[in-house]
C-alpha cells in the first residue's frame, strides 16, 4: 500500500544479537541516563511548600485603595466597570453626607462594589481606566474554593486596611504591585 507521507519507516525484523537478548547493555544505558539527570538542576518545585517567583507584571487580586488620610479613593464613577471586558464589576453609588469627609475622598462613593473573580481575566483594564488610582491588581493569587459565591469579592474583601489606623496591615496589603501613586493625593 502506498504511504500517505514519506515519513514511514520499515520495521527491522532481524534477530536480536546476544547483547540485546541479555538486556544488560540497555539497562546500563538507562541507568546512565538516570544518573545524568540525578546531578542536573531540578526543574520541579515542591508546591505548595515552594513557589516559583512570579513575573514582575503578574496581576492578581484587586485592591481598592485609600488615600494617605485613610479615605476611600473610589468615587463610583463606573469607568472600571465600563472598561471591564468580562463585565465582572458591579457597584452602587451613594452621596457622601456631611461629616463623612474623613471616610470618602469625593462627594460620591461606592456604597457597594463587587468583582466576580470567576469572570475576571485579570487583564488590568479596570486599573488603567480608573482616574482616581482607586483600584489596582496586587500580587496575591485568588485563593481556590469549592463554592462559586466565595468568588464574588465585596467591597469589604477588596478595601485595603486604613493606613492611619492600621499602618502595618496597610503596608502589607499594598504588596509589591502597589500603584506608583499609592498614598499620593491627586
Ligand atoms: S482585571 Fe480585567 S476582567 Fe478583571 S475586573 Fe479588571 S477589567 Fe475586568
Ligand atoms: S475604582 Fe476607579 S474607575 Fe472604578 S468606580 Fe471607583 S473611581 Fe471609578
């Protein structure tokens, strides 16, 4: 039968030699290959005890940022939700009341802010769209879970600790991927 490609090879059906029949040279060859790999640098890591370093441009969980006075930066303008290609962001805006100037930086704030991490593709467009440096993607990996509703991150989950009342927790939450303008007033 004519072959479809020119890559076919004829099978060698010649009788085995004495060396092939006793297998010892082949076993020795196999052991030599094993020994060679034994001294090579390991490419595997013992996850989760060890983790590989992430790329400097890795994008993980979102953080809703505050300004240096601890006020929420988000003004619920909705630009992040509009920019999101996965339609993962929802929010509800509310008016700041007199006496709440120390809580919210702008006259309008997000009373409710949610991100569906099952929809999110971690593209970072929400961070780029935000005019207030209110949201950025940290280097934290989204933890796995069994329940779908655990992946709906609310404002309470996303909001960074207050830098005035919890400076240590704030610094830790900023992480390595902090925005260049973190803490600055725009
Ligand atoms: S990272 Fe991308 S997909 Fe995820 S919420 Fe932001 S804009 Fe949407
Ligand atoms: S996070 Fe930024 S873009 Fe999104 S609603 Fe708040 S201020 Fe607007």
